[in-house]
């Protein structure tokens, strides 16, 4: 039931922001999109449950787990940088070329968010994390309304709730 409600909500939110389709716009394949969303939901759920199990049954501290995860993330990210299309620009200008205060703020917020998620999952559970994520998405919509002129329609509210 919850997966059906989630899918219906995503559909309503997406439909509320859809504009008219031009002739030059690429055709969309709804079946591929549906399979992608269902796959993302399933793998995210499995990963959340497994992450909670690892944190709660392990004798290793939350902070050491974060360092271990950061190590894997660094290796994968570094591989993407040196093998990606911008590898020559990174070699020429350095990794931090083009960083400004907004980029650093985004990096710091994501880092803090990762630590908060680990602590919430360790001391609460995956369901609480899901509710917190949902509330943060709704708060982002409200902030976007005031700062960026985001138009909140009745269909969007129905889909978000």
C-alpha cells in the first residue's frame, strides 16, 4: 500500500510540473521510468534496512563506520574524476578549481547530513529516517516557494501529502 501511495504521489507531483511537449523534445518511455522508480525504491529500502542492521549489530562505532564508508566513496569518486571527461581539466587546474562559497556550503551540508543520518539510524530506526526525509522535502518546497518563486499547485500538494 505504501509503495502504491508513494508512486501515486510522485506521479501527481510530476504531472503538476509538466509543461507542454514540443516536437523537438525527446520522447519519454513511461515503462522505463516506472521500472527505474520501482527499482530505486526497492534498492533504497533494502539498503536502509541493511545499513540499520549493520549499525545496530556491530561493535564498531558510528564514526568508524562513517570513515569506512568515506574511504569507499573516495575511491569511487576519485576513479570517476580520473576516468571521466573532465580528467584533463582537473589535472591542469586542480580538483578545487571553480569552488566558491556555495559549493563549499553544499559539501558541508551533505557531510553534516550524512552524519545526522548515521546517528538517527543508529539510535532510532529506518522508519524515523524516512519520515525525517519526507519532512525535509516538504520544507524544501516551502523554502523554494518563498525564495525562488516555486508555484505550489493543489495537485502538487495532493501528491506531496
